[in-house]
């Protein structure tokens, strides 16, 4: 395992305090980092950590810095554990910060979350405008819920200064409302998903309102330089903002928004610890014995059931592999974890049915009485189990058609403590910019994809170890990502001159 040296929790606390002093940190997101759910026994309350890169990335930050996290209380026992101000301290085993919950009714969920956020903004930002659904009631509810999140920020910041960090596409309007009431607060927004070119984003009926909402921030962060520049072009074209292309700023109505790219990462130490915990060697061996043919190889994929993840393309690639290279029949088994997602949306339901059908077809076409080519696990797995699955694999396939980053790719790389696993990574995932020693693939070309997979399976142990070490050397820790943001954000707040941005893409 290559030693990955970077900043840690103490560095983050120092970076934050240097930037913001005693100001309170307020994180705002749709999804909460902890859910409380009723157990099987009467009165039993269980704590669940929802799956997702956003919550897993930001929870270590909040545990280090403290403050308050404002989010939708989506657990069925959430209301039973909060105080009169809808607050609860988390994590439950070692309380470090405050979770402030907002309550959404079914209309909010259907129109703000499933409607405007996930049937309009999500497909649009993943370059799929044909899948968007535009309804006036969706927009109205999105606007109203954003106002409620903003009001919660104003409530939590009463009586003092605060650094307000808004997350992702669900809350594009919140900053403008906060700024209208508290112009003294420092506001930043990180957009975790892609930002599309202006030719795609301009189909949005509310494009101008969304842009004005986001430009109210002091700092807008994106995963990639291309997303950053797409946003600036939208600001210029759609609302007439004044753009400084050297310093990457957009000025509108006498307010300047700085726009930068900060590729997100993971808590490396936690995944290495999970992959090497006591009993992990035996767990890896059991997993390989369960799925691998004798002296065979194991492939894995871990994705939400989302049309942006390229699941049908991945399954077609596996079909080509077993058809074109039959020597891998009964020698290579693929385990696909498909986490159910947004099951109330028709496009997702159709995708799940398609994946089920393709898995059945590949298994029926190529399987034998003693061997099944693909195993589909349709549930979310805890990080501890995922780390063992990552470590056990000979290859991991990330086939995203469009992805802001894709943290699965980074999780897989850091869990390669045995230096065995090769990463096949879509060139359309943001992680492909950093993990240059992955085998990069085009998921739209399943025949060539299958050839690259065959080549990966044939690599020598020495070459595998070289690729693993080279990718691990490229990784930065989640704390480096946070420190970069706080350093930039703090300089903006304190009026320091920022260096020009050299790369234009």
C-alpha cells in the first residue's frame, strides 16, 4: 500500500479557524448524514448513515470543526429524537456537532425533490435533456423549499457571524435569499454533479433565476475545470454577468462570485482501516471462494441504479467479453452492487427492469450449471463490507456515461492493500482526470471496452501492483479538498487577492 500523505482533521480545524475565526460553520444539504429509524422492537430506534458521496465526505469535516448541519429529516423516527428546536447532536456514539432537521411533506418530496431536483436538474446536468420533466408546480415547490432552508440558515446564524456552505443542485436558490437578509454572512456553494454547456442549460425555463441564485454566493465550487467554465459561460450568456476569465469571477449587480474547481476525494484512512481490520484477510478469502471459480478472477461494480452510471453499457460489455473471449467463461465472475435509487421516478424504474433483464440474459446465454457470470446485489452495503469487496476484486469497472467525480473509483484504489485490483474507468467520470493509471474506457463502445477488460484480466501481478501504486500516489485526501476550499474561501472573505487561474478548458 502506497503511503498517501496529506492533511488531516487537525489541519482542517486550523484552516477553518484561520479563515473564519470563531464564526460558526453551517452546512446545508438536502440529504442528512444520519437517519433515525424505528427498529423491530417497540421503542427501538436505529441510526442509519445514508449512502452517498456527499454525506460520507462532509461528516468527517463536521466532526472535526463542529457547527450545525441543516438537512431534510427523512428517517421515520427522526422527529422522535430531536428537541423542541428540531435539533439533535450527532454522531450518536460521540456527539460532535448539531443536526438541524427540516420536515418535508409529501408534496415537497414529490415536487421539490423527485420533481424539479431529480426529474429536471439531474438529467439536464448529466447531458440528458430528453429525460427532463418540466412542471410549473415543481418549480414553485422547489422555490418554496429553498426558501425554508434559507430561513433555517438565518435562524441558526442569529446573533453572530457564520460561514454557510450550501451543497449541490437541490438548493440553487438558497444563497440569494440568505444574502438578501444577511449580506454580512459568507456564502459558498459546492455543486457536486456536472454543470452542462450553455447550449444545454439554456433550455431551462428558470435559467436566469437559477443563475442569479447561485451567483449570490461568494464562492462557487465545481468538480472539474470544464464544469467551472461552463458555469461562467452560462453566467455571461444567460444573465449578462461580467466575467474575468483570468481570475474566474462573475460579477452581477455589484456582487462578485469566485468560481473554482475543487475535485472531491474521500476519507482515505477510514477505507484503509476498513479494508485491513482484524479478520479482513479471512473475509477476503471467503468472498473470493464464494464467487470465483477455482483459480479464477473476480470483478466488481458498485453503482446507484441511475441512468448516468452506464449499467446497461457495462452489462453489454460483459456479454461481449464472454462471447468474444470464451476462455473467460467459468474463469471470471462479476459482482454488481446496484443500490436502489429514486424508485418513484419512471426512468429509474425502467432502468432497474432493464438491468434485471440484461443480467438474466447474460447469465442465461453464458452460464453453466456450476457457474453464474453475473451476480446482482440490489441493496446498499455498509462501508466496511464495501472495503472487503473492493480489496477482494481483480478488477473494478466504473462505466459512467457522465459523472461529476465518482468516489467509488477512489474508494476502490485505496482499498487495494494487496495491490491486486485494476480499475477500468470511464473517461466521462470526473475521477478519470486524477486516476491516470486506470485503464480508461468508452462505455459507448462495448466491443473495445470488452477488449480492454480482457487485457486487464491478463495483466501480470507485477503490472497490477505498478498500476495500483501509481493511482494511489495520485490521490489526495478529503481533508486536502476541504483545506483548499477553506483557504480560497477565507481569502475571499478577508479581501485577499487570489492568484489567477492558469488552466482554461
